[in-house]
């Protein structure tokens, strides 16, 4: 938990060590129905678009970054609601 500009936040990072995604394609992966170079028959490419939409609606951020040693990390940061 961190305080950011007067607001406490919680951060969750999901890390993988797969092939990663080139930085110049990070914007693309959040577009609806985008699966980049995925060849599997599962999914329709809405997951990251929905995740980012919900995150923004809650006042947070969802950002990609490079995993040290290879892969992709996604960092979700959300504000913590004040206690009543």
C-alpha cells in the first residue's frame, strides 16, 4: 500500500517469464478484440481491454512493463476507498 498525491493506493503486479510483448505494441494489446500474435483458438481478445476499462473507471491504472530476464509484467494500481 502506498500514498500517492494524498491518496492511499494498493498495487498488484502480475509477472510472467514468457516471450513478452515488444514495447511498440503495448498500446495495441489493450484494444478490443486484439490478440496480437496469439494463435490459440481460445479467447476473443477482450480481457485486457475490459481490465483497463474497469481499472480506469475505479480511478486506477494498468500498465505493462518488461520483466527482468524476459517476459511481461502488468501492474494494477487502485486507490483505496476512505473509511467512513
